[in-house]
C-alpha cells in the first residue's frame, strides 16, 4: 500500500515555477506551479479513494482493521493539509488585494 504522495518544493523551485507559468507552455504541459498544485490535489483524491476502498473491504468482512484505520488517517491528514494550503493561498490573495497601489 502506498503512502501519501509527497511533493517537496523548495522556495527557489516554487519561485522558478511561478516565473515559468508566464511562458504559457508550462501550464499546458503540466509543469510549473499550477501543475504542481494539480498533481498534489490528484494525490489527495487518490488517497481518499484508497481509504474508501479499504473501508468498503472492511465492511464486506475482509481486510485488516489496522490497514483501514491507517488509510482513513492518511486521507484525513491529506485533506487537512489541503485545507490549510487553501487557507494560506486565500490569505495571501487577500493580503495582495489590500496592498496600496
């Protein structure tokens, strides 16, 4: 069973990806900052599907309870991380909108 997909992004890599988004070809090829966010969200969705599959197996009478609890915990952690990142992005947007021109 695979764990939560991790994407390590250094500040310099994020800044470089953000700068490349303006070229247009990065956004369509899945590269850059938007592509990294999309891959991370797809990983969260996949983790949720794995947790659902483990739970359905346990409901059907099979599976291991420890594996079910682990899968559900991973999905919960992934969702909490996604919500925290979303909150930070919204806060950053609001901060930028409040900047004087």
